[in-house]
C-alpha cells in the first residue's frame, strides 16, 4: 500500500481505554547506504525493512510515523529512493526529517512533496486534536553537530505562537542539551541560544522527541520531558571515556511506540529484532 509522506493533519482519535489518546510511531537514524552494502557489519536497509514489518504487524492503529533524521548515512539519490521504496510499505502516513548525515538539497530533489518552511528548511507543523507536533530541521550542512539559525528560530517562534496554548510536541534530530555522553555532547545542537530563546515563555511544550544519540535515553530538561531512541542499524556504545571518533556498538535496534493523551506522554521502545518472549498461557486474559 503506497502512502504519502505528508498528512493533512486531520487525525482519528482512539478510545480504547475510555480516554482519548493518539498513537504515533517514532523511528530514527536509519543510516541507509547503497543497497547491498553493509555498515558496521549489518545491512541498514534490511534492518529498516524489519522495523517497518514490525510496525505494520504491531502498530496498525497508529496515526502516523515520524522518521527523525539520518535517513541516509550519506545522502544520495540511490539511498533516498531505496528509503522511499521501503517507507512506502508502511500502512500509515509518514513524515520525514533531516539529520546531520542527510543532504538537504538531495533530499529535496528526492522528496519534493515534503513540506519546507519559507526559507527552504525541512520544518513543518502537524496539527492534531491533541496538540501541534513540530518537526524541526537542525542540519548544519556537512557538520556532525546541529545548528538552529535565526531563520529557523523565527519559524519556530511563529509556530509556538500559532499553537495558542495548545500542547506542543517537538521532534528534532540533535539534542539541544548535554546528556553526559562525551562523544555525543560534542556534536549536540551548537549555540543553543536561538533555540532556548525561541521556546522561552512557552509553557505548553510537553515533550521533545530526539534522534542522533543512537541510544535509549530519557529525562527532563527545563521541566520538559524528552526521549531518545536507538537507531535502526548500529548504536552508539555505552562508553563514557571516548570523545572521538564516536564509539559504535551492536546493541539491538528499536523504534518507539508513542501514546499521547491530554495529560500524559508514554514512549515504549520496541526492540523489534529481539524475540525473547516466554510462552503466554492459553487461558491468559486478553484485551478485547
Ligand atoms: Fe545517526
């Protein structure tokens, strides 16, 4: 089933627990290379396809999926077209963002339907009944770290004002703060003043969803909760000594199942290549 990488923002709402909630899927850091090639000994395209298969199998009631950047290990038409062929297998709409490994110009050539802001940055606002979801572009050209320039800041400020106090959920590739992991803190969002100024005075930002770090990390920053997920190919090692080059690991990949309610955000990482469930009793009580 072919899906469009854009949505008109009109969403269904679920009522499985007598409370209105919305499920979305967060996938990050796919790092696709030329189809058939390996990266860190594994096939990023195979692992993305396995992720999409798991999402389709378990998350058919999700509203949409957000890919939060580093779609490519090095942006090229071959890689972006391979990504499109895989993403089109999703049974839900999907939205795309840039990471530091992506190439904005080549991305725009290959995904002309993905909204950009008035300055050409890959930023968009998705309006839902449970709040506004903002997808930010922190790509800094060839650099590994992120940047948020004056133009992007102006767009964000406008979007935050347009939300008129409704809940806002932000997706951005680079964390705008340290997480205590030296190799990633070195390449976080740089010069965070613009971003911090943009969000200043807005108490309606409920959660920040991040990529870049290739690990499961969660916490709060400025009283805003945040979550970071593993990538779908390789991970960053649990190594707090090395600064550069970034140490990698083969810990398992995951995507995130995100449940949003009026007063709660819940993120469940699903390590979709692991199959270690113990048998469930036949007479187990099940959800109807
Ligand atoms: Fe990455």
